[in-house]
């Protein structure tokens, strides 16, 4: 009887040692896998693109009434006619991750109101560490179809052009995907906005002398969500 009890105790002790060994082995495997996953993440983790505006061109940015040669604001709705062009530079700061830009739309706002309707941009593939440039012509090449705005925006634009200092915002929306070695991320929303202060006169804004490239009075401020 005592021998049987002793054998059972030894069996239980052996089972306990095997369970502890198995648990230790599983824990070590999990820790090793976590270390490998962390190392791969640090090596291949995506970095969101950086943006800046390198050039600005304004070919027309006037009220619809001025574009039509009338000052009858009662008969003409408040609207702005715009044809503008920005050169947006996107930099990929990662040396291992490529970026794919898709479903891109670009438009321009003035004091929070859209003055050039959204324009579609083509698919863009960006290699690791590379720069890509986008120069969409926004508002159309024929003076730009009038876009309804508030009366305050029309009055403010006139005052800003007289002062020779107009702030426009370039907005680019779409989606991005990151490709790092064997890994590929899901699509993420892209939202880029760049505020540019331009040296724009009333004559240039009306499409007269000085229309085209305009000076950037301050370094453009860009923010990127991706």
C-alpha cells in the first residue's frame, strides 16, 4: 500500500514538472515572438509623409462680378472665380517603406471657404526616401467657374489684394498604403493641408500684369494626417 502511494506521488510530481516545463517553454516562445515582432515593427514601421509647398501660381482670383465686368452685386450672387496652381512636394522620410497614394482630390480654400472645386489627381507610387511633386491646375484653365462664397469672403479678398497679402489653403485628400518589405498596411485616410501666404496684387488677381507665379511671403505651413 505504501509503495503504491509513493508511486502515485512520484507520478504527480513528474506531471507537475512536465507542466511547469511546458509552461516555461510556452512563455519563452511567446517572449521570443514578441521580441521578433517588436524588432520587425521598429525596422519596417511606416512614417507618415512630409509636405511642403514649393511654388504657387495665381492666374485669376476675383469676384464673379469683377470677372464679368459689373459692380452690380445685387444682381450677381457672391462668388469667386479662381484659377490657381500649387506645386506640392511630398517627402517619404522612411528608407524602407514605400507609399502608395490613391483616390486623391485637391482643392483650394480662402478664409475657410472653397474657391476652387475639387480636382482628381492620378495614383502616385513613392519609393523609400523619395520625393514626389504634384502640380494640379485648380479651378480650370478658362478663368475658373464661379464658386459661391459669402459676402465677407469677397470683401476680404479685395482688401487682402490691396494689401498684397493673400492666404490660401491647399487641401489634398485621399488614401495611402505603406509597403515595407514583406508587409503591407491597410488603406489609411490621407488629409494634407498647407497654408500659403502669397504676395498677390489686385491687378495680378484679376488676370492682368503679374498673373502667374507669385511669391511665397512666408514658409508654407503644412500638416499631414495619414
